[in-house]
């Protein structure tokens, strides 16, 4: 490959990176406009935590996990109050073993809308990546030694 072609590719790569960063800044600005309490935003840091339970209980839902690196304690429970959406991707089976499980929490997106909150999770299992989505009026987070 000649120097002119390499130089052209470098310029194209730089332009693509700048375009991506501009889009990312716009997305972050939009997300920051949402009316999500600061404490709730700050608490959502469960990356690499082990998911011990994700279930629907009547009108509410519940996610119990053991965070990877957290000062919240060994276990955290998110209670989803008054569900209007609860979807787990087919094949998502959680098998807890003490503080670990076959399901690891990788990524989330939390949105505020007219109904309350919409919470999207990307989870890793040994067989594949799985998605779960929860829509609820409120989210209550508690921590403790066990649940």
C-alpha cells in the first residue's frame, strides 16, 4: 500500500472517530436531560456483578445481584415497583451458587419516561448474551448481607 493511500485511510479514520464522538456527545446530552435522581444514577454500577435472581412477583419485579466491586455490601436488591413491562429473553436461566451464578451483568441503560423508568440489561451466560427489559413506576434499591 502506498503512502498516499495510508494517509487517506488515516484521515478517513480520524473523520469517522470525530463523527462518532459528536454523536456520542449528543446522546449523552439527551440522557442527562432525563429526570433521574442523582442517587439512582450513581447507584447503577453493577458491571461484572453476578445476577442471582431476576423475577416478577405480582405487580412488582426483583433483581438480586452480588456486585463485583461495590461498597454497597455483598448483595444488592432492586425492586421494580408497579411493572408495566417485564421481558426476559428466551433461554435466560439463572443458576445462583452462593455469591456467584452462571449469569453476569454486563451493561445497562436506564431511561425515564411518562410511565416511570425503563431499564435495559445485557447479561452474559455461558451459552450466549441475553437481554432483559423492565418498565416500572419506581425502583427501590436495598443492600444487605442476604436476600
